[in-house]
C-alpha cells in the first residue's frame, strides 16, 4: 500500500490526468525518489484517492480510497508565543486533528508577526503525514477581548489555566462545538480572567507541572478529543 500522501487543492476524478505543481513534482521525484507507475495517495478537502505517477509531472487517480468524515468540531486558540514554538504547536495540533487554529493577542503574549502562508505549509505537511483528511483553517491573529465579546454561546469554552489544579472529568456529546484557549508563558492576566468569568466556560487542569504553551496545546487537545461520546 502506498504511504506517501499528497494534498491537492482541486476536485479529483477517476482516470483524469492531473498536472503537478513544480513543488509537488520536486517532492515526489527528488525527495521521495518516486518514478513512473509508482503509487501514492492524493486527497483534497473532501476525499482521498489512490493515484499512479505518469510520465513527466502528471498523476492519474485510479481508485477511490475514502471520504472525509467530520468528527469533533474543535477550535484551538493560542496566545502568540516564540516563532519556533508556534511552528511546533501548529504541526502537532494538525496531526492530532482540529477544525480551526486561531492565534490570539493577550496581555502577556509575544509581540510578533506571523507568516500565515508558511504556517499553512506546515499544516499541510502535518496532515499528509498523519493520515488525516482534515486541513485545519488557520486564521490571522485576533484580540482576546473582542473575541470573547462576540462569542457564540453554542461553542463551549475550555480554558486551560495553570491556577486551576482540579482534574476535571469533562465529557461532551459528539455534536457539541468546543473551543480550547491556551495562554502565554506568563499565564492569563487578572483582566483576562475577568473577561472569561463574564461568559460560561470550563476550566481545565493540565496537571501540577508548568507547561510550555505548545505542550499545553497538545495535552489539552488530546484531553478534549478523548472527552466526546456518541
């Protein structure tokens, strides 16, 4: 079975001839050492197909593999941190599986700009390698106060808070919508805690240890995904 997976931003039909981008052609030929008639998997935002490599820089889908199935509807908000940690956070939450990733500006967050296009490439590579069909939507940074002031009450907020030490046993039915909030290294400010207290939310303990934001995101997302029931 082919293990190499390639994401394509186009519809896929059986036996069509798909021209590869220069980047994808280089990846298959020079990085993965693939040649004519080798088999790979290709997928888009809807489905996955088996495909064979044709001569030059073309692919041909020949067998349907599977459709995308929406499972948990989880968004993750994270306070801006150092760029190398953002890369790691983005990669790992994309591997685990999340619908949307939203950077937030908080009182103690890093004052940095991020390159959305570069991070989207990290997302695609993570999803290709993790066997997922869900490409998370990556948003531009937003302000925490304005985000909470216009909050959709149908989406449950899970607030990761280092001051909360009780290990909550959270459980959600599969149709619930979740948003996880990860704070910066300095934690949430007193003003931000007041903002959260004005709306319904669930505080989540991530244990006794003080975690970096990227580690906290991985742990919180894993806990949230494990809390759903049918």
